[in-house]
C-alpha cells in the first residue's frame, strides 16, 4: 500500500476506462494509440500543456509518469517513450512573423 492519492492499483495495465488516478491526474488507455500499451496521463483541471499546470504538482506528475512508465515497460517488456501532446507554446504573433 502507498498513499491512496497515488495508487495505480495492481491492474493498472489492463485496458479499462480508468487505469489509475492521483489527486490531480487520470491515467487512461489511448484507444487510438499506434502501439499496444499507449497510455494518456490527463490532468483533472483544464490545461493546454504540462507547463501550464501549477508548479506545486510537479512532484506528483513526475512520480506518476515514472511509475506508469515502469508498469508499461514491465508488462510489455519494452522501452517506454514519454512525450507530451500539449500546446506548442507559440503565440499568434510569433506565427504571423514566421509566415
């Protein structure tokens, strides 16, 4: 057992609607993932990217990503790649200048 706010559960690798949950994040399977084991870590509060989240939850997201990656690597016996598919951080002004 661990902190119940950070419990991924023993069945976290099963393809269920909600695989895990912390205080600020959900872990769900990506139904349209290119490879088996592709998971999404989603914030509970709206955000365009991890960079847009409050820095007070940095430790939580780091813990979660590390543990999710360990589970996926073990279950699929594969190297895990972690990537964010959030906002690029570009403003409309900078896009106009580059056009």
